[in-house]
């Protein structure tokens, strides 16, 4: 598969196109090895709209979803900075060594939700402080998407400290980073993305369109990334619950099947200026292979559901 070479400058901010929905985003996913605690951050720059979309969350066994969603963050004065500020929100995202090591800091107030599906409504919950001081260290081989898709994925180990309310948590787990830039119309195309670590240590990532359009990208790489194989097919069937949160996925990566069971949800509602909406559930999950291997990771589904 023809894939461009990654360069250190790719980790930084890119020159935007002229389209209103030209977007540059960085995702930072993390979870414990058996997914009893996890979270993610997304910083999405829309320079032609003059705003940043910022999401952060924490999920875990026996605790409510704590969700930070702010689609009104002003762009930093330094156009290459990933340090952001808004009412009740400060965050910074710094690359210390390209494709090797990132630091992430967060001090914010979010809402605690006992029912994650509330995030598809007015997002009302108990105001809760959320803080991250976390590091992503590459654990494998960065994967550049094929020509024509400006995006790459990096399997990682993650460690540091989490603050939620008055609780301080020492964190040591696994994770995934990705970085993309280009036009992204959330309300025009559906997709499924996933990344997880198998019980045998292999790292799997796949993305495909919903409904199927013959597109798939991703990798299957050994623990540490010494052996990397490009995925050529990724097929997925999604079973939704009555609240539009997926209750099960059947995912097949190059002929290897997995039953994917969501564990904790962290969904987002996305509303376009013209009134279109899409429900964007993300969740930690258990990935059980047909060969019996059990792994854990994150998945997301953009299914263009009406509000």
C-alpha cells in the first residue's frame, strides 16, 4: 500500500485549506489494560470558523461519565500553539519528541452523567472538576494513512495523574494518538474507528465507512511494533440500543472476527449550523476474537443519527 513518509513537522499545526470545515484534530485515548478506567481528549482546530472544539472525558467502573465539551474555545494568538483557554478550561498539548513522547495537561470543569445518553440532549449534570497530567509514549510503529488521507495513528503507553473532583488517581495504562488534517463534514459521512491491544500484546487499528463503501485502513502490529501489517479489509456491523448507543459490534479485520462489547460510553452530540445533527458515540470496549483472545481498547461510530 502506497503511504507517504512521516516527518517530524507532521506532529505540529498545518497550513489550513480555505474550506469552512477544514479541520485539524489531535486525539489522545487512554485506558487501563482491562478498561476499568479510561478517557480521551480531542482538540479540533477550525481556523476558518475561528474556534476550537475541545472534548475531554473520564469513564470507569462504578463511576459516572465526566465530560468536558466546549465548541467555543478561541484560537490561540500563536497559531502554532496547542495551549488553549476558555471559561472554566485550560489545556496544553506538547510534543517533546516527535512520534515518541507527548505531554498533556488539563484543568477544567465538566459535568458528571450517570446516564451517558444524556450527552445527546442538553448535557446537564453535576459540575465536576477534571484534570489530567498525562504522558503518551509510543509503543509501536506510527501508521500513516494511504495517499490522499492526511492522518496517522500511534499506539502508545500512557502514564501520569488524573484529578476528578477531590480524587487523585495515579494512572498507568495503554492508549492511542491520532492526528488528522483536512475537510471533515461530520454530517455527510458515517464511519467506524477502533484501536485496541489484544491479550497477546498485538496492537490492532481499523477504520471504515458506514454504510460500506469499500474503504478500509489500519494495521496489525506486534507488541513493540517490530512487525507491522497493513489491513486491507475491515467490516463492521453495529447493533444499537434504544438510546442510540451501540450495544454490540461485530468487527472483522482481514478475515479475523471479533465480538466487541462496549464497557463505558463517552458520547458527543454534534450540531451543524444548518440544523443537521449526528450522534457520535465513543466507548471503551472488550474485543473478543474468534480464537478466544481478549483485548481492550476504544471504538467510535459516526452514524448520522437525528437528535
